[in-house]
C-alpha cells in the first residue's frame, strides 16, 4: 500500500505547490487516487493557516477530500505540537464523533513518544476512528512492545527521522528489528534526504510505505523540487512523469530554492 502525505507540518509559505486548503488538498487527493493511492494522511489548517485539531477544520478538510476521492482512506494527525495538552487532545478527538460520517476521518496518527498517547488512542477507538501508531526510534519500538498494540490500531508507522541518505536505511533496519513481528501492518517511511532510500527499502521488502510533500519536497535525484504530490507519487510508483509535469519542473522552481522548513518532525 502506498499512502500519500501531502503537506505535514510544513509552514504555509514553504513552497507554493504544497497544498494547505481543503480545495487544494482535495485536488491532490483526486490526482493521486487516479494513480492507485488508497490512503491520504493530512494536517488540516484553520482559516489562519495554523494546524488544528478542532472539529471545524478537520471536518472541512475531510469532507472536501471525501467528495473528490470517495474511496480514499483519510487520516489526520493528533500531534503534540498542534495541541500540547493530551487531555485537550482527547477532548477534541471525542468531539469528532459529532461530525457527519462524510466529514469524519477514518484514521488518525498518534506518536508513541508523546505524553498521553495511550489516552488519545482510547479516545480514537471510542469514536470508531482507526489508529496509526507513530514509532520514531528503537526506544519507541521497545515501549510499544512492552505496552502492546492498543485496540483500534490499523497500522504502525515506522518513521525514520534520520535524514542522511547514507544512514537512513540502517536506522530503518534498527527500528524494524526492535518492532519485531507485529499483529498489524507496518508502514515504513523516511523524511527529507532519507525519504527516497527508505521508500526503496520498504518496497524491496514488500512493506507499506508513503510519499508526499510532508516527507520531502524533492524528487529521487534530491535536486529538483517536485511540481506536486502527483509527481512524487508517480516516482514512488515507478511510473513515468508526464511531459507536462516535467516541463513545469524545468521552467519553475529550481534546485535549492527552499530549505528544510519544518521546525518539528511530522505526523
């Protein structure tokens, strides 16, 4: 399974092609769904462009994507940097239950290293929203093995935060070894310079993986900025990039026009 992660925690002004509004996220969801992508992980924004877990922004984004790609699994984040208080996070998650079915996310990610992660998982399960467990380190993996997989978990996200392309795969191997055999699927992915090497490793080992602007702004060559999530997904699937996209890349943003823009890792 290939998941698309179109925006993540990147600032709204990081790069014009990164979708932030419900309309632009729906556009990208439609494009990657046509390529066979079945899961879409988004970070909704409020009217001021800030990440939000409030039911209003969540519902607006999810309903727009649902209309554009009805069969797509839609996931959102519950990250600490969006709402630091785990009890407030839990309360917001429970408010999602009041959203109409078409505006309610199917899954939500929960980072195992964040304080209160277990009660956030309980809240998600209580309202019928699946859980993606974010595991960033071998320490996270050991903790998860000790605690056990919470009810409602649909997959474990093995998230390699090492960005050096020469060592990211080695870190992926360490995390996978620490996780061992899981009762749910593992989705393995990297970020920035490590995104493409880890994706290739995941595909060689028949693991679920993901690609999108949350994880990298650049194509596999590590030089040119991608024209959109569609182009990144085409590369991830080994599909040819259309002349239209290639021409936009050549005539548009060149290499190194933006740098690393996230102040904190994703999910």
